[in-house]
C-alpha cells in the first residue's frame, strides 16, 4: 500500500500511536513506516491506534510527549481511548530558560488598515459600548442597543443605518456584579475586565449603566480602573458617563436618556476612517474550542506559525487557557526569557490545582464530551496540542486574567478553558483580533473584536461553511503547516483591515461577553 494511502499518521518518531486521517473499519490492513499492521477495531477520524504492543502501566506517547498511561495491555492495531488510557501520575521537569529561542527575523513594512485613536492606540473595529456594571442593568443596556440598532443583522430602518462607519452598539452584559466581597479578588477582576473593554481601542465611546445599589458600583469602576488610567481615550478626556437606573427614575427613563446620548455620540464616532497601521500593533488572542484529535495536528500548529509571523512583525500573540496548558507547561518554562517569567506560569498552575481542589475537582477533569468524541483522551494530550498555538518564539511574559497586555512578543494570559470566559479576558487585556480553532464546530463571535474560525478537518469545514473561515484540514490531505499558517496570518491582516469574519456576517457576538467569576456568590 503506498504511503500516501495509509489511513493513519505518526506524528513523531518516538510515538507508539498513530492518528486516523479518516474513519477506519476494523480489520483494515495498512503499512506505516514499512511495517504492516491491521486495525483490530473501528477507529474514527482523529482517534488513536497502537503501533506496537503496550503493556499495562506503560507510557503512551503522541507528539513525542507523554499523554498518559495504558490502564490495560494494548495490542498493536488496537484502538486507544478512555477505556484503556488514563492520565496516571505525571512528574514534570521544570527547567527555566534553558531553551530560549532567538528573536525571529523581523518582518518590516507589514501593515493593516485600522483606526488610529486620538491617544495613538490602534483599533480593528469601531464600536460604541454599553458597560453594564451588574446583571440588574443588563436588560436596560440591551433595550438601549435595540432602540438604536434594532434586532438581528440588518440596520435597515434603525438609527444606526445613518452611520455606516460605526460597526455597532454592543451591550456588554453579564450575570455578575453583586453578592461578592467589596474590593475582593472577584470584584477587582470584574472591574478590571469591564474597564478593559471600556478602554479597548475597538470601543470608540461608551456609557456605564448600573442599577445603583450593587456591590460592583460604577463609582468603583470609574475611580479605581478608568479615571486613573485615562478614561479610555486620553488623560484630558472628561470622566466616563455613568447612568444608574435608580438615580434616573427607572428603566424607561434611563433608556431614553442613554438613547439621547448615543444620538450625540454617533456622528463623532462615525467620523473615524481606516488608515495604514503597522502590523506590530496587532495583539492576537488565540483560542481553541470544540477541539478534536486533529486540533494539535493541523489548526493549532498552523496558528502557531501565524503567531510567530505576528511576533516577527513586532506584534503580540497571546496563549491562554491555563487548564489546557496543564501537563505541557514544562515546554513553555524552557522558552521563558527569564526564570521569573517561567515561575509566574508555574505559580498559576499551582493556583489552579488549589482552586479546583476547593470544589472537589481536579485540573485534569478535561477533555469535554465533545473533545473525547473527536479523539482526545487526556488533558495532557489536549494541552500538548493546545500549546502549539503559541508557536516557537520565546515566552516574554505571563499575565493575570484581563490584565492589560503591554509586552511585545509571545505571552501567556491566565484564563479558564471555557471559551467565552477565556476570550473575554484576552479582549479585556487588549487583543484586537481573535483566532479560534475548532474540530467539532464552535461558532464563536466576540464583539467588539473579530473572531477568525479555523476548522481542524475538512468535514467540519464543509459541513459548517457559513461559520468556518479557514480549513486547516488541508494539512491532513498534504498541505504544509507553514502554508496554512501563512494563510491564517494573511487572514488576520485582512480581517484587521475590515473584512468581516463568518461570525460577524451572522451578527454573532452579543451574548459571548463572559467575565470569569472566581469567588463565592454571597
């Protein structure tokens, strides 16, 4: 059988498993690296098959790394999954800064067409934001947006129709804002997140809408996180406009007042025009959701190539989802520019171990049901694939959730693995483009920032063509990872310049704002 007809691929010479490139029936004969084998079981796309006999308790390797231990004897050709593979006990060697890559060859002259804000910041979109301090003001914020922009994707017949250079009115509503310790870690993190969106370059203007009696007071947000940091535009700008429903006499009166303010803001926001901006001002957030067995083989490594190209342009690439770094963090500590940076990452890992233990959970309580159906078995396997989004450059810094990202190069942000919460943190930190890989078919959008969807396999891309922007499944079929990575890089620049993503065309992104709540609800 010719090598290109082999239904499995071995990813690394040290691997004792191979991954199915398509569904394989039981009893299928194949050759891999000149060795004849027969699949003892049916093996679905993205799932694993043993290339040799593996004794119980023996390490199983993918990507050349340990992904778990056999829980029973496994014969060559046998399907490997949750029934015969588990995480076991993993002892990682945390070396720090022992393999720091040199800076990549600079890419000069690369630009995108963005909006240059008065304070010099670079935007990829031009939105007005309604910052809801608490769930009790969420409906009011939505009513305001609906009166100005209507429902759905069409602007026809709305006030917004007269302002074609405004991308939309985004109500940033959530389920929290009260019943938390005043000034505590959860309160500070929520305020940091709300302020990050208010200050985001893609938000040209905003109104803060509160109830009035909540723990997450608008005054706390403004005084501690907005005014001290320039109010979101420049140091001479007026204080942010705050509307508390209780002070304005109820919902209807607050909506009327806010709509009146928006009528005044829209002409000014509409004056913005795109201009050439260096690609060094791209802050790329990377995310994987609905992952499968090919996420770490096709889409994530291709995103890693794109991340390296952004870094070479002088920009920033963010790797997030700390629970999906777990088990592979030792590969990142070696790339850290200093021991201090590497230790920051390990401190976050240790925090997650303590945090999950508080609730009787474990950090490796992952992958999800969909992940497993797609071929992922253990968190180590998932993490090794997820880390590939971080490319190959040096790790320059590690940030807490929603902290402003100011370092150029490859960085990590501590976020949960839950996609809406994770992306919310990166956007709050300043990400102005998101690239989101998916093997099962996530349809994520995240106003006010565009989200580029990358399918890991051709079947999902073709089945969900209206939702997927790029098909990394071409790699399974023979395309080079570098080729698809370059395609993603070019798409990032095009989208940053105004090209709508598939999720934007469908108006997706109003419901995905999801600040991460870490404390008790009191």
